[in-house]
C-alpha cells in the first residue's frame, strides 16, 4: 500500500498544482514556466511509475486470495480510468500549455483543472476501496 501511495501521491499533487501555477505564469511570467516544466516532468515520470501500481495490486490481491472480489475489480476499473484521464487528457493539456503559454485560454485551464479533479477523485475512490474493502472476508 505504501508503494502505491508513494507512486500516486506526487502525480496527484503536481497535476493539481499545474493549473494554478499556469494562472500565475500568465499573470506574471517570472520563474513560473520553469515550475510548470518541473510539474509536468513529475507528472510524466510518476505516470510511468504508476504503471507498477496495478502490478503490485494484482500481486497483493493474489496473495490475499481476493483477485475476484467485487471491490477489487471496481478498483482495477477506477485505476484504469484514472490512468486514461492522466495519459489522454492531463498530460496532453499540460504539453499544450507548455508549448505556447501565451495561447492558453481560461477554458483550457478550466478543462485541465476539471480533468485533474476527476483524476484525483478516481484515486480517492480507489484508496477508499483499498482500505475499506467492502465485503472482504480476509479480516484486515
């Protein structure tokens, strides 16, 4: 569980910081573009590490004998959805912003912030399911 938190935590924080930092960069372009580049890099690197999350999850589920439990199947689906939002919506939007900061519109920022919020909510749901494990009989 700790490995999952270490892999997912930084990307959720960096992705969440990106829209607000973009607004600051548009208002006063000082070192904010450097910060945006770092935040995007964190998102990319931890997205790669996030691929390991389902592997650790599957191995843990196999060890616990819960591979077919409903809560786990739902968690896998939510994890896939979160990965899809990150890979197909957040990272491309961040690249677009970094490609031409001055062309960034308020609509682009709102959409990026919304996508990031959805991404974070999906991870919250997965985390809750991993802790509560509704219907689990493993006693933990």
